[in-house]
C-alpha cells in the first residue's frame, strides 16, 4: 500500500513467542481530528498538567453517545 503515513507496533514477547499489535494510518486526517479535539478540549481549562487520557475520556462532541 502506497498511502501509509504512519505505522506503530508494540511487541509482547515471552519465552518462545511474540504477540505483535500494529496500527497503520492511511491518512493524516486521523491525526488532525485528534489534534483538533484536544485543542477544543483544552480551551477554558485551568493551567496544569493534562494528559491525553483526560482528553480521550471526555465525551466526544461529534457523537451523541453517552
């Protein structure tokens, strides 16, 4: 596939075996959506240490899932 813009792998290895999980992104839009969501989330927040877990645990404003 010639449209790969990012690939990440994580390996869990033990004695005699390895489990590999791979994520492949085919569009930078995937990353842009996340960056915009994080930017919208941070507006109005007090100064401090915030994590991506904070952002990702927030309700997605583009879906009516609650």
